[in-house]
C-alpha cells in the first residue's frame, strides 16, 4: 500500500511542478550543448589556424553556461513555493470591487457560498434525534 502512496505523491509533485522541471532539464541540455559547440569550434579554429577566435568562443560559451545556470537556479527556487501561496495571490486578483458596492451582488455572493449545506435527509435525521431525547 505504501508503494502506491509513494507513486501518488511523486505523480502529484511532477504534475504541479512540470514546467519548472522541464526548465531544469532544458538548462542542463543547454549547458551540455554550449560545451559541445565550444569544443567543436575550438578544434575547428585550431585546424584552420585561426586561434585568435578561441577567446571569443570561450566568452560565448561562458555567457551561455551562466545564463542556463541562472535559469536552473530560478526554476529550483520556484519548486519550493506551495500551491497555497499561488492560490492566495490568485484570490487577491479575483476580488471584484463592483461586488462590494452593489447590494444585489452582495446578496448573490451570500447565496453562492452558504454557511452550511443541509439536505432534506439531514433535516429528517435531526428531527428524529430531537424526538428521541
């Protein structure tokens, strides 16, 4: 049973953080590609005896590596935020100032979110309990 719980927790984590995990993978692939392109360009410039270009290739490689590294670090920090914090930010945006001033909208909001939902069966159960005591 614990096996299923572990898989459920892992799938929930991957579902919630898929875009950030994808950015992390993209960052590592970008670093690998930047290094491979630098190696190829350095070998090519040595073969063609244009060694003065190697310093530019190295500079471009490190700009790419640092950019992809910053992307990875940003994505890792974004993994730490919980869903509740994101939801609270979304709720602040959803509040409508027109609804606060309009009495009809206030009344509608009261009916949208009742304090206690009670069905017919709940009422009959309560009546029977009151009759017993």
